[in-house]
C-alpha cells in the first residue's frame, strides 16, 4: 500500500553537464539540449579549506549535491540518508595498492575516508549536525533504497530528511565489478509539511523501469545507479505529476507517485 505523501522541498544535483539544480532545470525540461561537459572544479562553502582539500572526489561529489539542495536552510537539525552503490572505490584502490608496498604506507587520510559513511560524517562536521544519519548501499537500487528510507524517517519522525545518492566511477582495477561509469549525485530535502511536489512510494512487482526520452540523458541515467533518479528529477523540473518505476530489489520495483 502507498505510504502517506511527503513533500520534496528542495533539490540538488551534481553531474556531467548538470552542474546545479537551477542550471539543470531547462535541460531536464527539454528546453535546452543536454551537453555532457565536464563538471567545474567542485567547491564547498561548508567545509574549511583544509578539510575540503583532504576530502576525496566521492566525498566532494556527495557534499556538492547536498549543499545544492540544502541552500540556506540550517542543516544542523536535518536527518540524512546517504547512499552509494560502490562507496569510495578510489580510496579502496589506493589502500590496496599501499598494502602491497614495502612497509605498507597507508595514509591516515585514506584510512579516515575509507569508511562508507565518510560523506555523511563530513556533512555532520560541516553543518554541526547531531541529527540521525544512515549510509547504505543497494547496488542498482541504491537511489530507491535511499528515497524509501528517507520518506520512512520523515513520516515516522515528522522531521525533515535530506537524502543524497552519489556514485563515482572506479579506477580501472575495480571497474569490472562496478555499475558506475560517470560521476553523478542528487539530493532531495524531504519534508512532512504539506505543499507542492508531494511524493508517495510503494513496492510493486517487477516491471519496466522508467527511462528518459532523450537518448543523451538516457545514457546518463544508465551511467550510474544514482542517476536512476533522473526520471523523477525530470518530472520535478517539469512540474509534472506522474507515476514512475525505479529499480530496487531483484524481485520488486519502487513505484513512485509524484503530485505537482
């Protein structure tokens, strides 16, 4: 059965050719063609410069989307759910390479950033948050799992929840086991208050997942598990009510009903 509606209050995005939510809206509406241009150098006003320099590419990508979504909202009281299919595979690769070197010189910074909840930890440090946070992975269904977890928390706790899905392509040594070929991240600030962009979700039988009509954006959708969010993001950009099916578990989908 569908759960009660939750409002999508704010949106963030970071990816190839989709730098911020504001600049991505005309592209997702179809008013401008999608151009897969490299992202500008990632920056953040949340972390001090020294902390930002020590952050990995994966952490920076996740925080970039989260920052885009949170805007000027005080993030210290917002619960968070971070999700990534593979986590920080670049860090894993560097640690594995260090372990086969003489004296195994593993960098303390690499070790610090190697845990799956490192982006969530950096977010908590940056915002001074003591709110609940979870970090998860569900392979192709990572975005759906993140969204379902966030909606459940927003309903159960009657609080705002920021959900962030992110994926970085792995280094060549780990590429065979990854589903990500391009960097992509998105973030949704969910609120239990009433308003526009209300979303309901439910589990559904396995069926055809929602796709993007534009070939270039469809290729982007297939380039990372986090990018499976694109049909939902496009509907939000178009302010269009719709029903979608997102990949979740092997035997079921996440059915999404968006009311704009």
